[in-house]
């Protein structure tokens, strides 16, 4: 259902509403930026709004040509966002408050500019969700299983190629020393960043929405494979040398290998999807 308002949009009214929303969410946004600055898992958060704004800016000419209308659905979404904001603040649930910020942006754009505009900007708006840290209960519940998965598969590969190792939980006992797949090496940190990067790559390289979704979801197993490669490569270095893999620049190189492997896999799979889904 649409309420046609014509091409004229009261810019001053929109600016006032945007300023009001910013003031209301200022404490939540301040805490969000603080998390980006202090938590290495979410340091990529500084880039997310910049990328989102750039992607919209590069479409500015195209967006200016679309008919502007008003959708009552946008108002409903905005009201739900306000309710979530109130409930989130009341329960001190930061994820809900931050989620409502992205939700109200989506709702207000839909309400003031209509379906045509939101149809061409939905990705840029929802991309902002990647700047929000996931709830710690989810983060920590996924971290240890990923540590076990990486250590189990790495131990199996090492044994299969004749390098006898013994695995106990997330610790791989090599002949010369033991290698612990610590929380930082679980792959969760790289997975969060890679999901954001994978979504951009899928959006920019795939024409069909179905291909974009498939390529984006495939980022998860590819990131896991990339992290297993990092653990395996680290184990090989420890097994065959006396190098301290916790020192720089080796530690950073090992971390970068996750991104290299994942993007190689994304590039290959993305090329295949282009040929299959046209």
C-alpha cells in the first residue's frame, strides 16, 4: 500500500527527523564506536558505514531518477524499531538497541522515499548490520566448537600425511612441542570480517539475487577452510622448525593466510556461479 506524495520531499523535515534520530541513538552509537576501538573482533566496524555510504553515493545519479513515494510499511517498520529501542534500553540489551538503529534507517527511507528507492539501496542499508557486534553468548558458544573443528581436522590431515600427532581437545601434541588452537585462532574473528567482505563481493560480482545469496552463504565454509589451512600451516612450521609462531611477523602472516585462502575460494566459486546462474 502506497501513499503517493509526488516528487516533492520536505527536505527540512527529513533533516530534522534524521538529527533527532541521531541524538536519540547517540549514547548507543558512542558505545558502538568504543567497541570497535577496543575489541579486535570488530575493528572492521569503522569501515562499514563508510563503505555503505560510498555504495549509495556511487548510485546518486541513478537514485535521483526514480519516482519518490511513501510506503506505510516503512512507518510500521519504524514504529517496531522504536519499540525495540525502548525494550533494548530497558533490558540493557545492546544488540537489540543497535539493531533497531539500522531498522529505523530502513523504515524511514522506505516511508519517505518508497519501494523503488529501497529496492536499489536495501543492500547498502542492511550492510550496516555488519558493524554491530554479535551477542557474546552466541560468539562464545560458537568459538569453542570451531576451535575443536580446526584442531580435529588439522590433526587428521597431519596423521594422514605421516606426521604423527596426538590431539586432546583443542591441543595438538607434536613431537617437539604442543600447539594450542586458542580462542583467537578459532576463526570467529576472521569469519565476522569475511562475512562482511563476502557480502560486498557477492553483491558487486553477481547479477542474480539467488547467486548473491549462495555466494554469501558459501563464505562461512570457505572461512572455516581458510582457518583450518592457517592452523595446518602453523603446525607444519612448528613441526619442521624452531620458529616461534606467536611472534611477528609470522603470527600476522598466518592470520592473513585465512583471508587469502578464503578469497581465492570465493573468486573461484563466484566465477562458477556466474556461468551457472545468468
